[in-house]
C-alpha cells in the first residue's frame, strides 16, 4: 500500500504547506500548497462527501484531515476557527446557497466582519473591492441574488468565499449549472484568482473536460475509492485505469462539439452495496476472475502516477 501523503511530504521537504485527506477506505490524498487538484468521478462516487470533509462541513467517521500538517480535530478552538476560515467552499448552485433576502453587500460582507477581518466602517469599500476582483461592478453590492444572471451569481459565490481570505478553496461542481461559454469565463476567473491570491483548489466535477482545463493533477474516484492519480496532461493522454480510460473517451471533441460516448456499460452500482473485489469489475471490459475477489491496491505505476488495477501486476 502506497502512502501518498508521506511520499509527497518527503519529496517536498519542510516549509511547504500540506493538506491531507484520508478517504474512508484508507486512501490518502495529499494536496500540495498552490496546486489545483481535480477530483472526478460519476455522481455518487463520494467526491462531494470528500470535499465537504476537506472544507470542515462534515467530519470523517474514521480518519483524519490534516491542514498544514496539523490534525484539525486536535487543534485548539482558536486554531480550528482559523483553519475553518482558511478553507472555503464554493458550491454548485449559488441560488440555493445565497440567502435570497440579503443584499450582496451583506452576503459578502457578513463573515469578514464577524471574524474581525474588516471593521464596520470599512466593510462597504472592502466588499466593492472584492466584487471588482471577481469581475462584478461594485454598484451591484446593493442587489439581491435573484437580480443576477447565473454566471454573475457564481461570481457572488466566489466573492463570498474570498471575503474571509482563504488559502484553500473546495470547488464542488462550481460551474456545472452554467452554459458552456459562461463556464469558460468562470473557470478563467478561478485561474486568475489562484495566481493573484496564491490559492490552492480541490476542484470537484463529474466533467473531465472541466477538470482538464484547470487542474495540475487529477484524482479519479470510483465508488468511494481513489482509482487513479497523476499529472493532468499525462493522465488524460495515457490513462492507466480502465475507468479513467472510459471517462477520457467521453470528453467532447471540440471539432464536432458532440460527445463521443464510449458507453461505460451498466449503471453505477449503489455505494451502499458495492461489488466485491474491484468495484469497477461489473462494468470493466478487462475484468477477470481475480477482479471479483481481490481489491486492487493503489500503487505507483510510473513516476507520479498511481493506479489501482490488477492488470498492472499481470502485464
Ligand atoms: Fe478492470 Fe480488473 Fe482492473 Fe478492476 S482490477 S479495473 S475490473 S481489470
Ligand atoms: Mg456531488
């Protein structure tokens, strides 16, 4: 069993911020400071659950979340409060996560005031500044959420997260509700903000095309387990795991703008009663006897590339 977090820590040495997630199945995911880690998989694979745990919105039943090398559950209250502010979440549907009765100046300005980041007299200017940074006119501070388009609301959601000066943002399907052209604009905003504010992202999406656009590394999840992890470009050019291969075949080609479905056969099995051995075996074109019996272990198959498939031992 490969300990990703430890390996990464060794390679990076001291002084670089580390954020580590233990998934419930014992797999570790280490997100390096300043990187964009894409997390893909079909709905129900556990990626949102993982994201919520990283953002501190739910607790792992077993396992730990380390923020800058520190176990969050072992922190003092002041440290935990600070860590909670530093890791923010941007949700899929801003309409349901923005209070419809509040003006944008209150939606964006409330948390930084509560946490003493900005005083009452400076908050109006503070909010206007953030709105400009996310590409909204400062005069929109007086508007309510329903007075914005979908793309603008996405920007308000991002402004709210930015207002408390985070260093890590969990983006859960943050552009999924938007038209493709608006998606590209908001993705570009994420790219710019990352550079400007030295942010780290965990970028969760069911859409590999979206994740490809923004990620340095990509982690692929299937039914609660990490099945492949690697540098974004390599992983897409040369997927190792049969599940990643099937996902890659579904990325729309830009010449035709039509999706070529490789048709991953069968339905996603219930996470409550996952298949034995390799969870992917009922849908995998390469499944063989061993796959039904034995859980494939995530291991290094090339430098920086991890995959969990028996074929790697048998080649
Ligand atoms: Fe397919 Fe077997 Fe590899 Fe699972 S372990 S992905 S079923 S070949
Ligand atoms: Mg989800």
